[in-house]
C-alpha cells in the first residue's frame, strides 16, 4: 500500500490540533509522519504463518492464560446523588467543569 499524508490532509490536521508551524517545520513533520506510515506498511507486509494470535507485548493471549471476555453490561450507580453532592458545582443534575482557556500562540 502506498498511502501518504498529502499536504492538504496534513494542513487540516495541523489546523485541528491548533498548531502554528513554519513552512520548514510543517514539511519536516509531514515527512516524519509519512516515514512512520511507511514503516507501519512494511510491518503489515510481513507474511505470517497460520493462526498467530495478536499481542501487544510479545506474550500470546491464549484461552489457558486469559479469562473469557466478560459481557459489557450497563449497571447504573445506585446513588448518583452522592456523587453530585461531592461535586463543587452542579447544574440540572450535571457536574459543571471549568472551560479550558484558549490562548493565541505567539
């Protein structure tokens, strides 16, 4: 696969991240991201034999060593009013959190 992060996509990501980059910094970062993407595609291209279990750290997850995945069940907290009572500010049954201040980069 020959995917590459083009300049238009990169500029959009930079805008979403609210970064201010010089032209040289932007091009350097875009090239580095493309190098990482290339490395990922090279790893994906390695042929694997049979059924190799996915791992995140080199230790295989087998049924003998890993418990069954439990079913996700929604269980409401029995006394949500206790949580709300501990919050510094509550409005209409919701915890009020402070706004994140946004500042312009210089």
